[in-house]
């Protein structure tokens, strides 16, 4: 299994949970990607969030958190591969959302990336953020609910 499409030759080091630098998350400039889980009736598994720290021109630390944890040091090309895998050709409700501190996207983010637009609730028509919309698993069809309509349907 490759991690987010990163070629093995672009992974410089791999580490485990003990090596992770969670304490620095609040202070260092960093970028984080969050898995945008919108299915209310299914438990999320796997990697929930990814923190990326630039450590040098050709050195990026990638920390993965969630049901699967681990950390990797990857090359510049490797971080571009990750960006392409997670942020290119996004669906209207993307699987991953990106946050950057400072509030400026890093240059490895693919050029076709743009922040997702709000989406409409199928029931009441309210526009809600892609991180708020819910897409329950149903056999019928693809449905999108705002949290209020979803709660009403329960
Ligand atoms: Zn609604």
C-alpha cells in the first residue's frame, strides 16, 4: 500500500507514534488535511488527519493521525504526490479539506485546487459547508442533508 500516492523512492524515513511531534502542532507553521467524513451512520476508520511540516527544501514531515497513525519524512516530489492525490480533481463534497497556518496555501498544493463551495441540503435547500453536510448511506440514492434535516429524519 502506498501512502497517499507517495512513491516509495520519495519516502526518506518512516517512524512510529513515539517519534511524533504532536506538541509542536500549535506553534509551528504547518498545514493540516482533515478527512471530510460526511456519513453519519458509518464509523470513520483509517487516517483522520494529516499534519505537514516543512523541514527543509526537500524534506517534509508528514504525521498521520486517527485509526492509523504513523509519520513519514518525504521529499518535495513526495509532498507534491500527496497533494495531487488528496486535492486534485475534487468532488463537490471532497474527501479531504486543507487548512494552512499561516493562512496561505503552500506551493505544493496542485494548481487545480480551489476551496470547496457550500452545498445545498436536498430537503430544505439551505447551503452548508462541505464539512457540515451529511450524506447518509442509503440504498436509494445519493442524499445530502443539513444537520437539522438529518436530525429531523431520525
Ligand atoms: Zn436541510
